[in-house]
C-alpha cells in the first residue's frame, strides 16, 4: 500500500500489476510513504478523504505472469508440489482453490513467508470461507480493495459483488496495466495527474496478451472468463473477447 496524507491519495498495489515501477514514480511526490509488505487489504488503512486507485491486469496475462515469475513461488508449492511446471495443473488449482488441507500445512512448515497475499490464501483455508466458482485473482482483488472483504466472502455470492462494485469496492479508479504508459490520462487527482504526466514511461515486465494466450486451451480460456468474470467487469474488457477466441 502506498499512501500520501499530504496530497490525500492511496495506491493499492495488487501483485503483478506494474506496482513496483509505479512506486518509483510515486516516491518522487513529497509526503509519499510505503507500507511493507507491499500487498495487503485496504481494510487496514484509514483512507477517508483520499483518492484511491489501483492497477489491474487481464487475468490471462496475470496468471501466466504469476506462474512464470521467479519460479517456484508459494503457489507452486501449493498446487504443483511435484514441480512438474505444468501450467494447466497449476491454473486449475488457482481457479478452483481446491487444495487438500495437508498441502497447506506442508507449505507452512517448510517456509517462512511474509507475503500478505500468501497469508490471505491460507486464511481462506483456515476459515473455510471462499467464493464458489471464483478464481484466486478475484479473491485477491476483493481482499485488496474492499474494506468489508470478510463479509463479502461469507455471503458467497460473486454475481452480487459483480453487480454492486461501486457499493463495495473502496476504489475511485481502476487502471489497466495496458494504460500505464499514459496513466495520467486516467487519473482525476490533479497532483498525481501532473506528476505522472511529466515522468517517463512506466515499465511493466510482461508479454502481450497474444503471447499469454498460447498457454491456454479453449476450455481453459472459458474457465478463466467464468471464474474471474469480476476482473473482466472491472476492466470493462468486452472488446478484448474478440481476440481471445479468434
């Protein structure tokens, strides 16, 4: 989480959405400070009167990026314990969150991770609460951006959440990673807008969605579209669907 109380803005850093480079730009603004670990829930912060924004990434790119970055990470220990590097097997676990509980205890015993996204993943298993028919990226985004995420998870109705985004998401603006190089055009906060307009391009370690799509079968594409429909709605990505199934 990146907060500036002088100019009243908060940036929610969801993993693998260009946040590390954006941190460098925001650190140049007087009064900006960082909370570590960087990923967490807005529930834990007072953002009253703040302009709150987050970056989000299309799920097809996001899953490939998380799977391939600095392997193995905790998700591989959970969903690919045999280290097969099988993307299809790993993705099935991340979309269904159907991990046998003994795997969770195994990972906890052999690692000492401080990542808040990992701790939230364990919370889902310990509590026994999760959203049916909903992928990990949607769970992570709700955790990051909704101050009452626990209530939303307990109600277990992803369609209700999708239809009430403005009511439950404590975010003024979602910005797609594809918009990072001209992010100022999407920022309504005058200090942020002017600063980001006068900085260089924001680098994002990513391939294009065309490259990511080679990892998916048609059935896998359909499952991602269904399980992470919340993210596609947040991105208003209707035009993107044409490229997925062509």
